[in-house]
């Protein structure tokens, strides 16, 4: 656990106002509430600001609509009596909790106050969090946590640990029921780090947020390695290396503003559809630039992000895990005002292959969309799975199966669009018709096959090529033959595995019409407790 910051907070006596009348009591109440809202002394606030961090109520002002926050259990104080704790019993007990509105829609929120006990969690602190989590579930509204705490409160022992257990249990119970968003605005060490990763989204602010199970001191004691907290578990590490953080920001304000934007794309719970808007972008807008943006030659890279921005409403795309597993793009956008999840191979990064990280990234995102009734569009340009001993020994079979399982299990509308190549098992996994895509479209540049023409010719005609007087010419001949027979752009459509070959300029209009058709899709699964995915 991290060391706690000693705030030096002690009990403050109530005012000396007479208490004979209701007016006196109301005046006393107002003064006490104002004292609670102002928080600890000015020095504690100055220390918070000196670290480049907002105070807990400043954060709530950025996150929530103006004057919408309603606080619960503001008067809560801990009951611990050991190690001098009986002399330090501030109201709120280091966590501010309640509900408010974001874009006019209700959310529940709890936020650690690092100025009190370093934001550490004790029994009363945990009870407040349990309270708002239960209210979020009962009301069917999103839950947001603003995390800035040093872990379990050591002075309270096992009761603090039990408090975390209650949080974890609720995180899991509400998974897939209401959106859960964790915003990391300070340290999060030890077992405390497990709650954020049990939630649907993890936001981190660079330079002030860290997450790790064992801190730098423990790492040094056990392994001898010296490393800073930021290098061990900072936002950049979790945004680019571990994949723990889906979103990384340079400051708190931009982070909290994007939390607000994300909420505008999500339903309040799994019984609702995502919020619709009136689109200002024409659903029939032609995508003429795609003819030049995507090369017809399958080996030439291009930026799939540009394709996405061209076809979605107003070019607005909210990407998840932008800095991690860049060979697969995942994010939310709108088509004609309707929220849609997009999964797309990125030819500009590792040629768009599927590997361990991309498979995990895609599987997690697909499960999220399926849980919250968000349709899926898959943009396919994939040469296969990444070969190599690192991938095989790392479990690419098991991890690739996660992506396959997520697609097969998804019951939301699913549309596949093949832009260029789609080879081997990767074609199947990227939501092919054979695993349940509702509709599959392709551009006239599509190549769907077991493998590329060159590789296929080398396997099928290996002996013939080796025995030829001019092996290179014979190989080229057989490559062209294989491509013309089995890889021409209408081969899959002739066999009913692609519903239509479309003009790239009609991509946006085609996807919007298909999504409109499937909006009311209902799929009843088999009766079972739950599946057993390849974890």
C-alpha cells in the first residue's frame, strides 16, 4: 500500500449559535454544510493544486451539468478508534458521493478526496461507495468513479479490505447492466486497482495517475529493480503497453469532457437503446474520396481511420485504446444519428494482421457493444493472424478464440464490409456470414481466400514450379490462375457468402440502410447460465 498523507484534520466544534428555534437550527445546518463543501484546510487544497490536480468538488463541477449534483451521506464519519483515529473524523470520510446529470441524463458518481487520509478507503468510506453503487443499479443509471486514493486505510485493518470486496462484488454484479466508468486521477495501488479493470472503461490522466498491484518500493525490495511510479504504472504505460487504460489525456479537464462525450453515446442501462440524435449529415452522402483513398493493390497500406471518418456522421469517431494494439481499430460513431460500434483492421499498422493484443482488444469491445445494444460494423482488410513463435507460445490460439467467441455470441445487428483482402481464419473471425453476421458487403477490390494467391500457388504447384525451366514465370502464371479462379471479387457473392458487391462511393448509404433494417433485431439465445469463453 502507498503511504498516507497526514492531513491533520480534527473534529471541528459545531457553532455556538443558540438552538431554541427552527431558524437557528437551519442556520447551523447551512454553516455545517458549507464547511463540509469547503473541505479540509487551505493548505491541503494548495498541496492538491501543486500536484496539478483539481479538488474533488472542482472535478464534479467539470463532469456534471451545472447545479445538478445531489450529495448523499455528506455527514458520514468513520468509527475507528485506534492509532489516534478517534481525533481525526472529518465529514465525508474522504469520498464525495451522490448523483447528478450529464447532458441532462442522470448518473451516479463517487469521488475520492485525497486531502483526507490520502483518499484511503475505510469502513465508512466503503459503505458510501456501496450505497451509490446500489442506487445506480436500482435506478438503472451509469456509475462513474473519480479515483484518487492510496488504497486501503491501514489503520482500519481488515474492515478496509472487506470494503473493497463489496465494491468488487458489485462491479461484477452490475457488469453489462449499467455502464461503469473509472476515471484515474491519482494513485491506485494494490487490490484497489482491480475495481477499475472490472468496469467498462478506464480513463487516465498522464503525469498524475498510476495503477499497479505492487509499488516501486516493493518491486525494488523483491527484484532489485529501481523504477518510478509513473514508469511502472503511469497513464502512458497502461495506454500503450498493458492495455489497461482505454483513454489517456494530458489534463483532467479534457479527460472529464471526454467522459461526458462517451456518456452521450451510451444507453443508461442494458434495457435501453443508445440515445439517438437528429443527423445533420446526409445519409445519402457519396463517398467519392474512397476511390483514391484505398489502393486497389492489397499490399499497399493506407489509413483505415480516414475511411471511418469519411463514412460516419460528420467524421466524428470516438476511438477506444488508440495507443494500444494499433492493428485493430475499435470505437463508437453515429450513422444517421444512431450510435454504432466499429471494428476495423488497420493496414497502416502491422498490415492489419490479427495478433494477441488485437484479439483481446476486439473481443472486449464487441462484448461491450453487445451488452449495451450497440450495433456492430466490421471493416475488413486482413491478411491473417500474425505468425511467429512469440505469438504461438503466447497463446494466439486461445486469444484469437476470444475474438471469435465475442462475435459469435453477439446478438446485436452485425454488418461486415470487406474492402480488400480477407484471408484464412482471420476472414472467418472478422464477423463473416458463416459465424452469424446479418449482412456482408464487399467492394469490387475484395479478395477472399484461404491465403494470398502467391502463397497458395507455392503450395498447390510447388513441384510443378520447381521442375519448370523458368520457375519464376511458371509461378507467376499459376498465381494469376489461382487469383482468377478462386479470388475474383464475385466468387464469394456467387456462393451467397457476400450479400452484395457495392460501389465504394455508396458505402455510407449502404451501411445506413442496412442498420435501419436491423434496428429492431431480436435474437433469443439458448437457455443457459452463461457460456464458458476462452479466458
